[in-house]
């Protein structure tokens, strides 16, 4: 029997309003998400392989300001279904992602100001084991766009994988998201820096994007 689709029961909140236990329940006790703690784009490439996961975990805990509902900043959103923490999406100003500044994605073929703090990036998704394949990624992408817009972003971008028809990948490969999920959330493709990666974007100052699904 197919899993029940995500419904209006889904609730998405800023990570600072979630507990550390709930965030770690989504990331799991092992695997890629647990080992990375959503720090891949935060740590220079030469350092990432030598930084202990415990330090990455501590960085994530500090950056999310989890359990601090009055905190002015956080780095992502946590999704709940029926009170159970089920998903994570990272979203914050693009300039905060150190590694992203040196990669050809998202810059190849675009005239972009890398120092533009008004552009936010939706960089990473995690769906808890047992809740995958239910449309959660699109809901998280839409929530991330709304979160960025509400905090003054001029635009939000994602850098998802371009999947071939019928292609299925493991969640370790899909951490950047899929084009179809961003499209369902109202993002539009603005460039294709490689055959496997696209840049999807919402410009909040654009009339066409003001009605993007949240």
C-alpha cells in the first residue's frame, strides 16, 4: 500500500523553535545526514574531511539556535507530521555558505553578485526514514521560500538535481533536492550549469513570483 500523501496536518517551524532532540530525530543516528549535520556548504572543502562529526554537530546546534524561540537567526526549518518531526530544510542568506562561493554551481553562466546578501539559498533537505516518498520535499521548498521572503530576502534559490525520467536516487544523493520538487513549490529554472544540476529561483520582487506557493 502506498504511503498516505502529506496533508494539511504538516506543520513547518523555524529550527530555533524546535528542540535539538527533534532535529536529531530527523537527521537520524547514522548515515550521511547524521555525519554531515548540514555543514557541507559551511566548511571549506579542505577542512570538511578532517573535522570530527561531533564538531559538525555542535556547529549545527549553535547555528540553529534550537530551543531558543526568541532568537533572531536560525539556519533552517523543521517539519512535523502529527506531532512527529519528519523533515529538515536548510535556508539562509547565500553568502553564509562558504563552499558555495568557490564552486561553479550556482555561478556558471550567470551574472550574479556573490556578495548579494538579499539572495537566500535553499541548500539541503533531510527526510526522516519512514516518511519518504510522500511529497515532503516540495512542501519544505515552499516553506523555505516563504521563510526567506518573510525575512526580507529579495530572492530564494535552490540547486537541485535533474533526474532522468523514472530515475531514482538514494537520499544521500538527493540532499540538494530535485527539480520537480522546486518547480512544485513555485521556483523557476534560471540556468543549467551542468547536465545534472539546475538553478531554480524565485524573485520576490517579480510579479510572476509573488504568488509562489508557500
